[in-house]
């Protein structure tokens, strides 16, 4: 007697997929091309570091680590120290990040949630990302002719009432560290906002629905589920923006004043490593070129430390989440 149950698998067509020889060759070729491109990027980075380090050797031998702790920069006497530029780079970059990070994350929250109609949300996303396409020289001109006159009154008020605080101990001159930091914050804002928004949008909708199912409110879901899940991407975007701020040249050169005199005041004029290179490299000669390369190597090291530190933070946050 035949069994009422028959082997279904024997009657259905096989679902196994076999790649053709051409498809396998294309896959292998794509993998090899990806490896070559990645290796090329790493090799380019190493070559840049080697070239800058080799040209900086005379200054390293001449000044050693004192180059990092002294602030006198005198090409006439061949005496060079980059502490003022290192300080200006760090202060303007972290000031920009301190301003741009909360604003950028707030913008990302507004643009990733349903706070605005879609017809309003899309143009805003486009306009914020368009800020990244504006040339830095335009930011510099805007800072000189628009931002500096606006901030002249508030900065003078800070000096008159709080000059006993070292951060406001010098009279404002129209250009200075604080103006450069604010313009840098505007320049890195699109990076923070765009990457933070992408991270928030990438959070699985199942987590949101599960939080709502447990009785969480919209804000509780946002701050206790969505943001903690996307925090690694937000931190990564912040560190990327910090690296961008540390390497900015033209806008900072136009706004910071390019003074080699060290001062703890944010209202004082200052200098950054990038602005130093932009101002002096074209006319440099001899040991001055090596000193500028030494300063460039320091900037290279600072950005490398920032990126390594960012990777460590992101890795730890991902493990906790």
C-alpha cells in the first residue's frame, strides 16, 4: 500500500545556487581591488608621515622636546617654539566641539524624529548638509565682516566685567581665539548633525516599538533607548568633527589674529599650527622649513591621537551597549 505521504523534496526543484565561473572571478577581482585600495590609502598615509618626519629631523635635533613647550618663534634668530600654536589649535578645536556637539545632536534628533512635517524636514536636512559645501574662505570673510562686529559688544562686556578671570583678561581687538572657535563650530556642525542623524535613523524600529510596548513615553524612548543605541555613531561623528576642526586652515588664519604671544585669554589673538603653516611656508628657508615640518608632524600626531582615542571610546561604548 502506498504511503499517503510522499517526499515533497523530491518533487520540488532544487533551490541551491551555483555561481558561474565569471561571477566567481568578478567577486575575487572585487575583493582584490578593495584590498589594493585599502592598502593604497595606508601606504599614502605612511608616505606622508615619512616625508614630514624626514624633513623635520633637523629641527628635532636642534630643539628637541623644547619645541613643544616654548613659544618664541623668531626666524631672524632661528629660534622656534610652537607652544602658542599647539595651545591655539587645541583651544579653538575643543571650543568648536563644545558648541557644535549639543547643537548638532539636537538638530539630529529633530530631523530624525517626527517633530516636523516631511516637507519641512527634507529641506532642512539639505540646508544643513549644504553648510559643509561652503568654502572655508567664505566662512572667514563672513566672520570678519558679520560675526566680529556682532560679537564686539558682548566680548567688550565680558572684558569689562570679568577681566579678573584669565579667560577674559585681555581687551577684544575684533579678531581672536573666540571668533575662530565660533566659526569652527559652525563649520563642523554639519558633520556632527549628519552623522548623528544617520546613527539615530539606523536604530532598529523594533527597539522603539518594544519601548512603547513597555509603557515608555516618547522622550523616555528617545533618551533611554534610541540615543544610547546610537551613541557610538554620535561619538564617532564628534571625533571626526574634532579632527576636521584641528586641521582647518584658511578661516582660522583670517580670524585668529596670528599672534605668537601666548595668552590664556579667549579674547586675545592667537595662532594655530595650520595658520602658522599657511602664513610662513611660502617664504620659509633653511631651518625654518624644518621647524614648520616639525609643527606639521605635531599636528599629524594630535589628529592621530584624537582618532585612536575616538576608536577606543566607540569600542568601549559598543561593548557596554
